[in-house]
C-alpha cells in the first residue's frame, strides 16, 4: 500500500512516499481502507521524536505517523462485533501504534474502543477531522468539567483546532462562553457562538472575567485561568502541568486532562455536526507527500485555523 513515511526524526522535509505491507488486524481490530485523515500537533511532535515512551519503544523506521482517520471497513477481526465489511467508520488508532500502522497510508488497523459509524450527512473528510481534536474538546466539556446549561466557561485559545470545537460544544450545552483569541478571529468565533471574545494581546481575561464556573485551557496559561474561576470552580488543561500550589488554590479544582473517549462520545460528537451545532472549518488537500509536508509546516508555524485534512480516496 502507498504510505507517506519518515526514515528518521527531523523536519517535515523527511517525509517521502513509500510502499509498505498492509497492516494485519488483530482479533479485536478492523482493517480500514482510509478515505481521509487529519493532521494534529501530536503528529508534529511524533515526527520530531519528541513524544518519548511508550511511542518510541514501539516505533521503528520506516515510520508511518497519524492517528485520525475515516474510511470503510475492509476486514473484521474474529472478536469484533458491531462492525462489518463495507461500514463507513471514523476514529483514531491506539496512541502508541506500531511503526507501519499510522493513518498516513491507504489502510490502517484499528481497535473499536474509539471507532464509530459515520452518520448520514457526514463526509469522510468531515469525519476525519473529528477524533483527536473534537474528542478532546467533547471529553473536556462532557466528562471532565461536566458543563451544565447556564454555567459560565472560559476557553483559552478558542481559534485553535481543539478550541474551535470547545467553543461550539460548550455553546451547544447551553453555557455562556468566553474565549481568548487574536482580534482577527473575533468575527469567526462570534459566528460560532462565543458570547465574549477577548483579544489576549490587549487584555488579560483575568481583568474582565470573574466568578466563572469552568476554564478549559488549550494554551498553557493556568495561572490566568485560575484567576477567572469562582472559589469552587474547576479548570482542565491540555497544554500544561499544574503546579502543586495551583492544585491547592482554595477549593478550585485544576488538573491536566487525560482524554479517554469512547465510540459513544464519537457518535455524540458527529451528531452535533450533522445537527448543525458544530460547524467544521476544514482545509482539504490531496494525498501527496508535498501536501503532508506543507501541512506540517503550516501547523508548526501556527498558521492554521480549524483542521487540515488529507483526502486519500473517494
């Protein structure tokens, strides 16, 4: 099968086109013919060799990166139920996948814990954009922060890949949503439902927001987030490790989020898209090594808004 791989850690220029054997699914896995995959900051860290164990313990070269995918089931393991050959599915592969089992290829073997059927009205390109960024935001709102209608939440970094999902999911849950972003993203975020957009270049949210129920931090500014919270509020961060002092700030709860999503969460996330409560911002490109290189370089330069998707086949 065709893949886009690397032979060593380094810059995006290390990518090249390689023919590799199809992954062999285990008894509890399905083999998926990939129609689209999306690219995440995690991919960039993997390419640079910055993820460490357990990733580097399992990886060898040539290495196929990638986690998010959408496609059709080509083979079903003996222990798999609920999925059949020909099903349109989307999800993500195990975080520490084998070296030749990333999603930058024509086939991927995937477990069913974070695999879901693609609902009517959702394209492969749209579905491929959801798993890691969308699941991270959904898990934060639904399970970690337990966000309720009428509560107030600050989402730090609303224009990023995870932030765009978080703003819309929080709004769908009925919360009052404030977010930080550059001024050039204000109009877009307001159109997506943000009640307040704070230009962090000009104003600290701690100067204008008070007594918030929750903070979802995607930028690593935990200290500012804590100042926004009410005494018994809670903060979840995906971008930094709270210090012991921050973890014992009055009655406030602060913790790094470990996302443990499920098929049901993916299905709920997809339903929010098909119902129009989440609008996707996609930048779709064909399956070429040049486009993967450009995607990595764009994400590294922090020039993305929304998700970059690579379209493999119809």
